[in-house]
């Protein structure tokens, strides 16, 4: 009997659910799960998760007391909500959940370090081992330096909004646990820049970018894991079969599960090790130069941070409105 694509993918790649929807995680049973501000904001508006939102708001009110303003309570609750969802997710999955640092701190190393420590402290206060949590940080130079400090403290990090080889190399050389290169967002940029409607899966610019990063890591023996993210179609996913991890939205997990076809391995560490690849020495000057030369990475990193900032602002507004409703 033929196997579906999802079952075959799981034989060579760790499948991660890219969602804040706990019901979807229960359905697809991934090892790990990732969230981001947009996903948490979407989940927080679903009726079935209103209890999580309300409990988080009530906890924030209890912490701050009756004298705190609604804005202060909503701000603290917003800070705790991603952890609240993370705790629920960890009850279902056997592996790790990724929880994101406030995107507004993306260029502030010290504030990112402090926030990463705070998120881990929240999890540990609930009895969760820090090895089950990845702190998601934007792949700015400042974010990567913050992650390097956290990693030395045993706080594992997932560097997100990653679009260029310079970001990937800086992460690997700083001992980061995992990176999340954004496949679909790279494709989006190239389609807009070139005016093309589509690319064959093997030529998809996002697929090519992640393949290059994977081969570079395996060629030079870096331990940092590569987790492809932000997919637009299952062709992008099947072309990255064999990647360390892939984080996939529930709609695409369902499509993979419903599709029966042979799935050959595309990424292989042994093949990568035999490739002729030039090693690049990375420092801040090189990082800045390569980033400036890469229009796509420059545009998409700025756009991604801005998008997450807007999602956070929307979540704060949602929480303020809900608190007003709860307190009448």
C-alpha cells in the first residue's frame, strides 16, 4: 500500500506544526511546534481558546492588583499569552515549542537577552524544562548576539526571519540551536521582483536558499539545525525532504497527508559533505556588507519585523478590549 507524503517525510525529516491552533496540533501529532505573534493573535481570537486568554488576563490582573490600569494589565497579559499557549502545546507534543521574543526588541541585544531569560523563567516556574523551549529571535546581528549569550546559559534559540546565507553563517558560528529560513517569503519577493507568476519547485528561490544553507552547514560540520519554514505549497516541502526539520502549516500538513506519491530524499548530509563549497569568515562588517548587497534579505527582514510588530499591537488591543469586557 502506498504511503502518503507526510508519512514518508517523517521518515527523513522532523515534522513541526507551524500554528497556535492546539486542535490542529492534536490532529497532526508533530514532534515540535512553532508559534509567532501572528499565529498567537489568530489563535487568541478563536472561541475555543477564549479560556486561555481570559485566564491569562485574570492572572495578570492578580499580579498587578486592582490599582493597575487596563493598559498595564493587557501589556503583562500579552507578555504571558505566548507562554500560556506554549504550555498547552507542550501538553500534547513530545518535543519543543518555539516562543517568540517581542519583535520590537529585534535591534536591542540586551533587551532581547532579558526577554529570553524571562520567557524561560515563566516556563520553568510551571515545571517545564528549558530544553523543551526554543526562544525565537529575529536574525538581526543584534538578535544573533543575544542568542549567543542565551545559548551559553543553556537557553536554546530558534533564529527566525532568516533570508540570507550571512544570517545563517552568523548563527552557526555563534552556536545557535536552530534556524528557520523562510522559504515562501523568499518566493514571494522574487515573484514580485521578477513579475513571474510561479517557479518550478526545484528552482523556487526559497528552496534554493534553504538547500544552500543546509549544504553549507553539513559541509563544515555545524551543529545548528536547519528548519525550513513559511511554505506556500507542498512542492516547496517535497523539494526539501531530508532537511533537519520543516515547520508546516496545518493546511499543508493535510495536503501532504492526503497525497500518495513517491517522495525521494533531496537533502543529504553525506552528499553535502562531498561538495566543493567555499567557507566564508563572518564578522559584523561582512554581515552588514552581505546584508546590504542582498536586496531580498534586506526587504524581507524589515518587512517581517514590521509585520510581527503590527501583530503584537493588534494582540495588545484585543487583550485590552477583552479585559474591559471581563471587568465590565
